[in-house]
C-alpha cells in the first residue's frame, strides 16, 4: 500500500469474480469502497505470499549451506573454549 501523502495512479480494469466472492465483498466493504477494499486485500495477499517465499528461500539456503556453516563453527570452537589462552607446550 502507498504511504500517506504519496500519489498513486489508478487504472480501471474489468475483472470477473464468482458471485459468492462478490457478495462477501459487498458484505464487508463500505458502500462505494469496493475498489479500495479489493486493492487492500490484494496488497495483503501479495505481502503474505512474499513473506512465505522469503521464509522458503531462507530455509532452502540454510539447508544448502548447513555443511559449510558447521565446518566454520567447528573451526571456531577452540577459540570459544579458550584454547587461545592456554599456554603452548
């Protein structure tokens, strides 16, 4: 959704909706406000899909890099355990 004070260009489009969907919209949208309601619903849906895609990509990336990340972590374990402070023999 555009932020307050920003200008948005509107375009008229023809869409086809199932009758029951249109009835549901008319029940919850204020009279004369269907376009704004649909625009907000679409933006909400797209935001949700975007978040789901990001979660999926993050999960796939974590799985893909798991072996590498484990190697890096294991390489640092001696430092975390204070090995660097122990006297050399």
